[in-house]
């Protein structure tokens, strides 16, 4: 069975400090991992995907298959990063991946001035 | 493009009533997914539909819940004889097609908050 765990419900940092949102997963195949973000009064939106290996808004995430983790990191947090962050996994459903995602419980990040 | 539209934003029902939640996908999108978020939990997949077809309903409760995506009109998630435990936020997402990496083009609606009294 697929599972995504975000151990921290709440995370508070000060502006300019590094931030790391933890995500661990369990899946027997080759998963695709994602981070989604929901800013206040906005819709859930994709932040980044492990496949693209890109940096979005200064955030990066590396898939560590040995530790089954996909932690989200940013070296210098900004106030506008305050939001709810969800880690999500898409399993290889018969070779066709679609919008069936397994989400973690979410982490509320608050960046203080 | 207004994005994925869900209505109503808030729905209050008494126990035993029916709840109908609507989702209009983005223009050009023919695939719809419904998710439920119970309090203090993450979003959980319920059902995946294409026009007039249910593709994957593995996350749907066996009773009282049904979903449809007709040829014309929005997708409907229907909950019959609601109970307090159905109180949750229900999110809809849409994508344009099955592609190699469709999750990149997955867009979410704002959700419907269902409260059962």
C-alpha cells in the first residue's frame, strides 16, 4: 500500500532562516513524488516534481530512495512562503500515471518577519 | 479560463439528506478526479472519471456515494443519506488527457466544505 507521512503539522521559522519540510513515503514500485502548496485563500497548486529536478521559488526537493524521503528545502525562507504544504505520491498504475495521488497530512509553514 | 469550478463552496445538510457536489473541469479537460479531506487529514483519492465513464473508483465508500461525469454538464459527486462522518472538504481536480506525465497538468478546484448537522 502507498503511504505518505509528513511528521510535522506545524513548522515555524524566521525570515531568512533555512527551512526543511519532511516527507517520507512507502511504496514498493517506482513512485513519482510531488510537493503541492496551498496559499491562504487559494487553490492547491503544484510546487515541484522530483522528475523535473528543478527549483521553484527557491525550493528544491531530492528523492532519496534509500531513506524513502522527499524533503522540501529552501535555504532562506521568505514571509510569502507561509502556506500549507502537501507531499504527494503517484504510483505506477499499470504503466500509466494519472491524477491519482496519495497525499500526506500536510505541514503548515509559518515564516515570521 | 476560470479554472476548475466547484459549487457550492459550502453545503450544510442534516443527517439523512442528500448532498450533491458539482465540479466543472477546466476548458478542454476531459478527466476529473474527486478527493476528500477529513479534518486533520490529507486529501484522499475517491474516484477518477472521464466523460461518461468511471475509470477508477477504488477510493469511494461502498455505500451511499456515487459519481458521474455526463457528456454534457459538470461532474457530480452524490452522497445519499448523509451522516456526520461525511463532513469534510471535497476537492475536484481535472486534467486534459492521459499523457505520459498528466499530473503536471492536474488542476484543483477550491473545494466544497460539507457540514452535516
